[in-house]
């Protein structure tokens, strides 16, 4: 090789190194988002907050970050196919919203890190060995399911002191760890508040929800507490309509129910968790191990009271409870 050709070849090689490094650096990170929830309400709000969190960290969707998302719209049978579809895209991290999506993601891939949001019992569900040190490849944000359910019951009783028989809509498998611990917390709260609980279990289908609502109408409770589940949220109009027909004060674990006519809602601020989840994802993308990142519990909760509904029901909300509300619908 002559000297001039050698110089040209060497120079091209030297220039190629930084260009290749820059190209590699500019490759967008791919993150997946999976949930059993419908494409509206809490899940959509959480996804938007996740996007906002990434934006604040300097990521731009479609440029240096690609955020893929899949919603199962309350159909549990769709979760695994959707998870497999996301895995074909080779995400660096999967963000899950809710316990069912987290469980499916965990069982579908043995390697991809998972940051969960809105999981009620991460230890009982075997997503983490402890809150301080999860130890595996999952970490994220818990909504403290048992404690939240107990608080829902307490606030409902404060709003409607005369309610002694309270119906509770529960979804999914009654033997799941989260379901058992939540119900145990509710039973303990019921003993303290001197109320009786009427449990209506809805395994997985809307037809079973209709049967539960018909059974509830026959038993005539004084109030209704509905636990969080994507099936319930997807068919919330059925629940709200049944409660309206029965003239029932209601408590929900998702804000939108109260906005659409429920009496009360008390729940964590999932938008806050979505933003914080973006920070966890970034730390993992930069080399942190999920098992070293503590599972965080909610720091912000929202109490929503619908005074229009209270007036229609003839319920007088105590001033002390109104003072605690984050949003009052009039």
C-alpha cells in the first residue's frame, strides 16, 4: 500500500470511531408500558405522567426514546399476547401498571427489568423480597392495597355514619395474596367501625358483574365500596347506574368514578407515581440494578367528594371531611 493510500485509510478509520460511537449513543432507548386497564382513566393518566417524567429528564419520544404501550381493556386473556408482542420489540425496560400486568410481564420474560406502578402487595405477590431491597429484577411503586381499602371504609363510614351494612365489590381470584390481605384489612376495619360487610366476588367477566349487582340489589346494603379492578373500571357505568337505582352512597379507589357520579373516591396520586417511575427507568438505563432500588409507597393521596351526588342522596357530608377533600364536585 502506498503512503497516500495508507494515510487516507487510517484517517477514515479514525474518523469512523467517533461517528460510530455517536450513532450508538443516539440510538433511542425502547421502553414498554403494559396494563390490564382500559385506554382511558387512571392508566392513560399514568402513561401521560410517565411521558412527562421522561420529558423532564431530557427524553423525547420518537427521538432518543421510544415508548411502546399496550392496554388489555380489562380482558385478562389479552395480557400475555400483548406482553409477548412487546417483547418482540426488545425493550430495555418494561413499565407495568397494576398487579395483573406485573405478574404476566414477570412470567413472560426472565431477563427484562420491570418497573411497576400501582401494585397493592409487591411482597405478597412475590415481586419483591422486601420494600427496602427488592433483590430481583422488579421494583417500582406500591399503592398499599390493604391500608388503602381500610381507609376507604373509614372515610365512607365518616360520610355516611348510619351505614351499618356495606356491600363490597371484589374482582379476580379470591385466593390471590393481595385479595386475601385486602379482605382481611377490611374485616378488621369493619369490626372497629361496627359495620357488616356484604362481599360480592366477580371473578373475571362482565356477566358475573351483572349477577353480583343483581344479588346486591336483593340484599339492600346501605352503601357500596368498590375495590380497584380494570373490569370494574371498564364497566363503571353499570356500577354507578346500579348504585343510583338503589340510592346507595358509594366509595371508589379511582378518582374518575366520583367525577362521573360516585359519592366518594380516595386513591393515590398515580400521576405522581408515573413521573417517579420515569426516574427509576432512567436509573436502570444508566446501569442501576432494579433489585437495589427500593419499592416506594405513595406519598400523595386524593380525596374527591361529589356534592351533587350527596345532595341527590340526601347525604350531608361532615365539614371535617369536606375540609380534607382535594377536589369537591358541585
